[in-house]
C-alpha cells in the first residue's frame, strides 16, 4: 500500500518536528481532533504515519491519515510525562480514532470521605473532581466492573457498618439502617468517634489489599473483648469476622508468600471485539477478576486497544491500589514509560513484565481464559440481541409498509400547561435502543400564552430538520410525531417548506408517521385512515416505547423549567441576591425548600456567596419559617 503524500502545510510541520518526547494531536480540516498519541521522539513517530511501512502495519491509517489536515505537538520532559498527558487528553477530548474504554463512561471508584466527622464510603465516577471538593478523602480503584465494586461495597457495609446517609433522615432518632445493623448511628452520637475512626481505617486497609491484616486486627479485638468479659461485643466482632472470612475463603491461594501483590492483565480478541481481564492478587490471594469488552472499530487492532487499556487504567489508578508487580500477557509499546510512571506514583519500584515461564505464566493463562470466556459470552449475547433487533425492525417496516428499515428513529412530543412553559422533546432510538446522547429539548418561541400543539410541532420540526439540511447531515429513517392527523399535518407543512427551500432536502429519504395515544393508531401523510398494529406485536411495543420516552423527556424538561421559574420568583424576595447568586444557590441546593433547610455553615460554604451575605440570608430564611 502506498503512503499518503502530505500536503505542503503538513510537510512544513513535519520538517519542524523536534526530536524530543511529547504528545501529538491530529486534526481534520474543520479543526476537529482525530487522534492523540505520545512518542519518545516526536520527529520519528509522527513522520512514520506518512511512511509505507506504517500503512502496512496499521490498516486504520488508510482511513485516518488522509483526513489529517494539521497537527499540534506538546513537548514533555520524559516519556512518562507524555504517557500521563496523552491519557488525560484522551479522556477530555475523546477523539474518534483513539480507543474508547467503557463506552465513554468513567470507571467507578470507591471513596472514603475523611473531611467529615464520621466518614462515609461512597461511589464516585470522577475522582479528580471529587478530591477537589473533598481534599482529605481517599479514593480506591478504578473498578473495571461496576458489579464487582457494588459487591465489595455490600460486603464492607455488612462487616463495617459505616454511615450511609449524607444527612440524617430524622432529627431525634436513627434511621432503619441502624436497626438492621448496617449503621452504628453516628448521627445520634450512638457510637464513639474514636471507635468509628478505627473501623474506617480497617475499611481503608481492606480496600488497599491488606485484608489479612484486617482479619488479624479483628481477632485481637475479639480476644480483648473476651478478656474484659464484654461477651456481647466479642460476639458482634465474631459475626463480622465470620462474614469477612466467608468472602476471603472463596479466594484461591496462589503463593505461600503472603507479601505477593500482583495485577495480571490478559486479553482475547476477534477482528471486531476484544475482552480484557484484570486479575488482582493481594497477599497471595485472588481478590478480584474483572473483565471489560471493547469494540475494535475503525480498523483498530487488538494490540493498540490492549496498550490503550493499560495506559488509561494505570494513569487513572490511585497509588494505594498499585501492586508490586504488573504481569502483562504481551508487551505494549510504552512498557518503560508505564513502569516509570507507576513506580513514581507509588514511590516504590513496581515491576512491569511479560512472564515467560513458571507460576506467573499460569496466572496469565488463567486471566486469558477469563477474557476468552467473557468474549464468547459477549459475542453470543450481541448476536442474540442483533437478531432480535433485526426481527423487530423488519416487523415494523412490513407492518407499516415503510420504504426502509427504521434503524434510526426520531420522535417528537410537545408539553405545556395552558400554553405556559411551552417545550418540545426529541428522542432518538438506534437499533431499537435509546441513544440518549442525541436527545434534544426545545423551548417553543412562536407560541406563548395559549396551547397550540400544531404550531409548536411545526416550529420544532422546522428547527430540527432545517439545521440538518444546513449541516448536510442525513435524516433519520423514521420520524414519529406524537399525536394524530393535526400534529402530523403540522410536521408535514414544516418539511414541505424545507423541501421548497434553496437546498431542499438534499436527497434525504425517510418515512414519517403520527402515533395517536387513544387506540395506538398510526397515521400516514395524505391518508385519512390510520393503520393498527397487532396489540401484542414487538413492532407496536417499540413504537410505544419510543413515544413514551419522548413524552417522559418532554414532561421532565417542562417540570424543570416550571420549577425553576417558581423557585426564581421565591428567590426574588431574598435580600442581596442578584440573578447570578440566585442561580448559584439553586445549582447548589436544587430547590427553595432545601435552601431554607440549609444550615449557616452550608450557606457559608457555597462558592460565590460571601459569608456576610450568607449570615443575612440565614437570618432572613429563619424568620420566614
């Protein structure tokens, strides 16, 4: 395969590349980021994209490189810094051609909130932001599987009954968690603070992997309580020990050396999908085996996806979760950078290796078997889902006589009360599943003060599809209008106006129907008689699901606007508050009642509200109560 000849602009940029470590950012002609990478030598790495050998080794470049119109570079002092910078940039920008983990969602973490009197154990998705708001907290993770994280939290809440509620449910008595043994009642001062803090430290040790140390501590506490003849306390500790040992006994012992601490990472793949297994061995025991599946889209090869997983996982991992050894099934291109980075993060030497013989290869083999099982399970589930989706969409196409398979569906609904807070929603389904990232809400501008669903529908359809025509983007396969003939007719007027415009509909082909709620009649443009799908058909259930989702989304947005308007009118009466500060309070507390219930300390802690104003506001609200 021949290399793609760079443009004059690219040639100048390539010629000026420095021979130093850093990150490079490829962009298209519109300035959109295509790909972010790192390199020990920017000069050698970036130029390789326009070399013959690179094209043969990476088929994805045949798609990506011709789109590169320019690039930027960021210099770093070392490959380790380039690794961290690349991972952070990928998380922020999410370029199209970089491997995206966890479907663009963040891994879950567990955090201990040490900045309150009685710390809680909570789940967080953004540890950086969480630690910014709670600087004394400690986070543990990330957890590749959310299910594994919730199981860990369930066990810890049973063995170590930490406070669960952020604020007490009652003023004068503990909530149900206390009575069922899942909380010690710190909100009512029913537990000694020193004892509670000691229990929290044990939770921290458990999450950090020192589980046998926690068991030893509990054994000593039980024996100490027995010597003091406090048999009731000894029995409670015994029960906690039993629950903890039940979990630990399920963990297979690999080594007699209890100091062994390892992460084992292996993968299995096909051309379209890869599964990665992350096994954690702590104190000689396997404490978790989590798997994640990644789609290999845009001709991404498995080794690139495996390297991306290792980079993004360990640049996000907290130092308390790092082992003494990281065992990889195969080499990644930046082994030295990963080794240097994790060692610096943990402030101790961490070995990163690919085992070749001995017991460590057995661990790799076990992780690979888990990855292979997860891959086959995901493929079987995906095949079953795809088959079901195709059947449902085909049934809908044939049942309504549509011109094309309705893979992408867009549905519109109007919501208002007597013409006030007039809004519309648009929901999107692709492959019979909701695609919430494409949902849209609209504030109706042409109608106010009176209910006019027809005019509102005409406006929102005009706004939506005029924009698609201007941006030269494809239309959906099926447009659903929530309503009968009137709403459908208003939508058709809008589309006819767009079609008569200068650009027309740009050759877009689509179907459009109106769905009435009363008898689930499906109306078509230009036809007076509606169609009726069988009551128990999957096709009708899909239409109902799409329509109900549009209705829910519209009502949610309408209620939000109405509540904000009511709250704003209540906040108008508060002294010394302009529009900006009213918004700050509303964003912080969520409702006027919660602002009234806030303590003086909570009001003073709000960023953007001076302490003097917070005190005046607190006094004013107290007089209102």
